[in-house]
C-alpha cells in the first residue's frame, strides 16, 4: 500500500528513511485529501518546491485534468537532502553511536560480531532487538550484561542484584533481557522459548531455584525413604545426600509436572526406576545435581528424558545430556509421534540441521528444521515405562 503524506517534512524524511534502507531513488506521494485547508496545501507545495530548488528532489505532476496536481516526489540527491533537513545520515550516526557503545569493552569475538550487527542495522535506519542508534547507551548495558553472563559472573545471583553489580542499575536486565539473550545466543546455545526469564534461569541467573522432585527407591542421608511417599523434594544443591542401596533400573527426567505425577502414580508404582521432575528448563543448580547423580550411578544404568515434542523440548534434552556427560535416550519423543498426534506450531522454528549429530535427539532436531514439522505436548500421550523394561 502506497504511503501518502500531508506533511512535507514527513515525506522528505521518509525518502531518506527508505534510501537508508536500500532504495536508490525512492518516491513519496502527497495526500491531497488530507490537507486540512487550502493554506496547508499551499504550504506543503512551497516546502516541496524549496527542496527541489535545493537540488534534493524532483517533482512529478499528473497528466490531463490533473496536470497541475503534484503526483509524487522522487529523491535525486540524498546528500543535499540531508543538508537541507539538517539530518545526520544513519550510517554516520550509527558509526558514532557504535564507537561510543563499544569503547573500552573486552568482548568475546562472537559477542563483538553480534554488537557490530546492531550497528549495521542502525546504519540502514533499522532497529536491532527493538533498539535504534538513539538507544546505544542501553545497548552498551545489554552487551556488558551479556559478557558478564558469558564470564559466569551471574551464578548464584538474582536478576536485580546481578544487574546492579554489573551496570549499576538494578532494573536494567529486566528491560533489556530480550537483547541480552539475543547477544548471548550468538555465542552459546540458548533456549528457543520467548520466556527470557526462564531461559536466563537455565543459564544460571537464579538465586533460589525450584526443588528437585525424586520418585524411586533411594536413600536420604543413608536412610531409606518410605515407599509410601510418591516423591520427595530436595534443594538441587543437596543431591550429594542421595544414595542407593541398589541401582535403579532406569533414570527418567520429565519436563511436565502432570506427566511426572502420572508416571510415578500410574506406571511405576513399584519404583523400579528413579523419576525426576526437572521443572521445564532445568536451572543451573538442577543441571549440577543431575551431573552429581550421573557420577554415582553405574554406566549400566540407562538415562532417559521425556519432554514436549517441540524445539524447547529438544533444548531441554540437550541441556540435560550435557549435564550428565553420558548417553541420554529420548522417551516418547520422536518425529513419528509428532506426525501422528502433533499439530502445526504457532511460531517459527529456528533450528539447524545436523547441529546435534552425536546426540540421540538429533533426528528430532533435524525434523524441526524441516518445513511442515508438527509439535506435541507430552500430556497428549499416556505415560509408559521406558520400553527396555516393559514386560508387555
């Protein structure tokens, strides 16, 4: 749809906006019907004529009965129009803002590249993570926060304490979390979810994480936990207090609370395995607890994970897999189930094929990189004992 203007300044600035976005000779259209009066129309015409006299633009008129009516305006000399409007070119403004933004910062090379991509967007009069060149000071804070997270300075801190200690503004991270995550994502694998706070918690920015729920036959402080308990909750940092008189037949981590409850109450009432509720994105404390668990169980004990069949689920799987440092098997997570029970996703996936070639979840990751991939919440399917141990 053609944009029309009843303001000469608005039209002329729009020509430069589109020139900076890549149009060689953009045109602008007057909105004759929107002029509130003949006087306003005359003022518009005089301003456009003055810009043409300055060598900035060329006026094109209609034909026939409309030959006296201005049809559109074409940009002919951007440099002259910048000078005429007293406007700084976006590339020049972006360069200056970028230099000030990055001055004195020691950044990871890939983080530095991401910051340069913001400057490049600004040079084309575009925003980056909803921030323009006039937000360069805030962008600098986002970069500093991102580098601090990459350095591990956030571990054990809450949002506001970390933000205050890092950029002297306790609320900066709350306002900039989208940009911070995008910057971090240029360096490391981050959750694909739009929930920035949960994603940052998974990266360790959480002082008080949720409890880790365990169900099975295990010991707490060398004392057998009663089998009458469906499960027991512990702080993830207390995993070293858990031990086993006999290794579980399997270990299963579950993303969804309802699915966790159904599994322990409906299919593993005899507690032959160890089932853990990891609470969506596993916090850094939970990841460390899982690493501790893997270290005390023999290699013959198989580990499984059950999540939603979607990109978030594969990210959670890979996070747990890295924490364990051993083979992790997908449980009720496959492209076949997605095709049979899934539905079209609401958003757009950002998955790359073959990025997890050594993982048992790689087929599902590759599936989500394909057009037409479906997603499925894990509650849509009934719980099952991992098939290695099913007697039916």
